[in-house]
C-alpha cells in the first residue's frame, strides 16, 4: 500500500473518529442536522456516531482498511441521498470528508 493511501486513510480516519465522538458526546448539537422527515432522530445520531467510530478505527488498521473504506463509501452515499437538498449548504468539513474518501478510493 502506498504512503499516499496510508496518509489519506489516516486523515479520513481521524476525521471520522472526531465526528463520530461528537455524535456520541453532543447528540443535541448533531440532531438538528437530521432531516425533519427522518424518524428516530436521536437513535440515528447515536447509530451514525458508532458507525463513524468503527469505520475510523477500521481505516487505521491495514488488514481492515479495504472493508472500512467500502463501508465508508456506502455510508457517504447514504448520507448524500438523505441530504440531497442540504448538500447545497454543507460545510467544508463534509466536503473534506468526501474529498478524502474520493482520494482514498482513487489511490487504492
């Protein structure tokens, strides 16, 4: 595995770990980002936080990196579908996550 792929994987892992922990520690700050029509908002925030932490850890371990990257692709695609209208107003952090994932997949 190339150094570039490893660096991007680690950067994406750190991003996912920070975001995932934020979901778990401050769910009230994240819950307003869940679309109004989505059921069980608080449960969704906790579940996505756990998923982000697990994926982040998976990206740090070379043996699980391909699996974690594949799950991350699915998670980001699901996020994109749920937030299609909101994507016009996303912050740089979300765009950085997409860019990091795209670079990781491209370089793999």
